[in-house]
C-alpha cells in the first residue's frame, strides 16, 4: 500500500486558481487525485486547469462565489454529479484585509468571516453527508500561523483563523467516528499575492525574514507535502490537528542581529 497515494480520489480545492491553493492542488494532482479547482473567476480557473493538465494531472473546474450559500450547495452538487464522490475537501480560500483597529469596519469584519469561516463551514457541511455514507473522507482547513498567535492590524483575519482552528477541532470530534478526519494546515510567511502588503516594502520584508528561524520566506510549492500528507492514509491517525508549516515562526522567535 502506498500510504501517500491519492489514486482514484477526488479532491475539491477552494481558492485554487493561484497562490497556495494552486500549489496544493498541483501537489494533490501529482499524488494521483483528480482535483476540482474552485474560485470565482472562470478565466483564472481555466488557466490553472491548463497548467495542471499540461503536467499530466486529472483536473476539473467549478466556479462559484463563496459568499453565496446557494452557489456553494450547487457547486458541491455539480461536482458530485460529475465525479460521483468527493474524498477530500481542502478549504483554502481566504481574504486578508489590513487596517488600524480604529479605522476597521463592520463590513470588513463580516466579509472576512463570511469567506474565511462561514464558507468553510458550509462546504464541510455539504460534503460531510456523502462522506458519512461512504465511511471515509478528509476535510482540510487552511488556517495560518495566526491561528495560534495575534498580530496587529489584522483583527478580523486573526479572529477568523482562530475560529477556523476551532471549527476544525469540533468537526474532527463529531465526524471522526464516521471515518472523516478533519485537520488543518497553518502556513507562515509565503511569497504570495496575499503577502504583498509586506513583500512590497523591502524593509518590512527583511524584518520578517530575519524572524523566520530557517532564514527565508516559504515557497508555495513547499505547502504541497502537508496537503498530500493530510489527504492520504499517511495521516490516518491524525484528527483535529493544526499542522504548522511556517519555518518555525509560531514556535521559535528568531532574529538576525543585523536588523535589530
């Protein structure tokens, strides 16, 4: 038995048209899964689809808006109708809005919670029924190193990622007895569009780098192994766990004397 193999499995990945979502979807595809890429933009999904297909992967797309409860339900039903099953749900989609607390708005709070938490809840609920019927499934929620830490100017984002960790543990407690394992991945600092407010400032980028114990920012493809691990039989006795993939940021405070 190849414990990391995903041959014959179907994986639904949100926020999969770029960044970490695309990197993880590509890794799942390389492990043998048929990946269904989800995001709002059909054009962006088609470009991601073409890239994975060119690499030899089995891939499909399902565009829908994660702020629309009806669209989420219809999207899951469409995938089940085409593929007959969903073995892995990878809730990756998320937004991050920076603001001083006094200038933050309730709209920003609601928008962040809706996409980062509520959509993950609704998707997990939609796929759990078919997974329970089959007696097996994997739900993977993408948190953040701020699922266990606080950061200024990111009130809604930090709160949403703490909430996602709590949701993961609660789902693991309830669904584990049905053969459905619910775990999370917590990325640290990766070179993606979401990190642009930091990476666009050379001084801030270097300060952050100096606090990462491995001495560099992460590459998106470095998250792929964690996704394959949690989707496969290699993690068959893990449930309710948030796996840190952050270069040590959440556990180790490190800094270079050159920037102190």
